[in-house]
């Protein structure tokens, strides 16, 4: 069975998401283009929204291995599709990281020279953060241990996946129109970044983190691109988001979805009022 259509959709969508999102970090670092966290967070949210609108007719627009895993765990997607989705997501993220480097390579070099930064040293994390995430965020004074960073990434991904289910599942009568769901998913990403970025840069997506980070490793940052030899990179930015997404899927399917299928008395009253109004119009 071929999944060419799904591969194209996931790769293209992840490419757009990562290019716009990491691009917002790059222009903030290199040119001081964004004044405050909210602007960069909005750029990420807009990137997510546009990526979903662009590709959801090709694939399910997961654009994130944690979301794909959640869909498999919840029974929303066949496990046979998961390798294709994940391969496409990492492909799109790597290509976005490469594109970002090609666009800004001269500017990065000029920035490093102006600030006395030697690529590959510990100080070069200030430019490497344009590609992969770090904890604590190099731009803050936050105190973040690896366990806390893992909890932050898992919790952020939990919130993201939970909102994706709530915004797209038919059992939630309070969800917005299907055409508007991508906007609210993008706003969810923006809100989570505003909350967690000072701690871990808010990765929430193993492909988004690993793809550009790999490009940084190949283009001179070396060990700085993959810091923390005790496993921090893998545990914080790969394992934790996957765990958070899986927990969100189980929580939604086993608890929240069951509750939503039994409307409250408030919902019943609203339904009765609607029926009564329609009857009077007739």
C-alpha cells in the first residue's frame, strides 16, 4: 500500500511549520526583529495554522510525531501509517532547517564575528538556539533541571494534543467550525509557547527539534548542537513530548470523550430551547 499523498502532506506541512517558526527565532536572534516573547510565539502559531490549512487535504496534518503517536494510541489512525508520517515529518523538518541555514548563513557568520562567538564552543549556543531547543532557554535566567524540563515538555505536549482532540472530535459540541479548527490549534501553540518558552524554548515536537538541530550539527556547531551528555536532549525533546501526547490521547479517550457523550443538563436545556424556537418559527 502506498502512502505517497500522506508523505507529501506531512513533509510539506512540517517544512512550513518549522521554517516559519525557527525563522522567527532566527530573525529575533540575528536582527532583534521581535520585541518580546509574544511576537515569536504568534509567528509559531501562525506557522502551524498555515501548515494545517495547506496540507490537511493531503494528510491528517499531524506535523508532529507526538500527535501521530497519540492518534495511533487513540485508534484514530492505523499503526501502519505511523512510520510514513514520522519519516515525512522528520524529512520536512530537516529540509526546513537546511533552508533556514542557507538563507541566513552570511548573517549568522557576521553575528558571530561581531559578538566574538566561535561556532562549536559553549558560547555558540546563542546562535544554535535558532535551530534546536535548549534548557534552560539561553535567553533567560530561568533555573531548569532535566526532570523539570521533561515535565514542562510533556505537559506542554499534553495540552497541545488534548486541544487538538477537543477541537476536532465530533463528540465535543462546543468545538468551533471545522474550517476554524486550525486557527485555534495555532493559538494553542502560541499560548503554550508563551507559558513554557522561558524554561525549555517549548519544543513540543520531536521532529521540529531534531531536524534543524541535525543541520546545526552538520554546519559547524558540532557537540553544541547536541548538548547534555546525560541524555537531556533525548529525554527532554524526544521522549517527553511523545509521553505527553500519549497520555493526552488516553485521557481524552478514556475520560473526556466518555463525559462529552453524556451532555449535561445545561446542554439539554440549550437543545430544548433550540427545538422550541424552531417549532415556533414553523
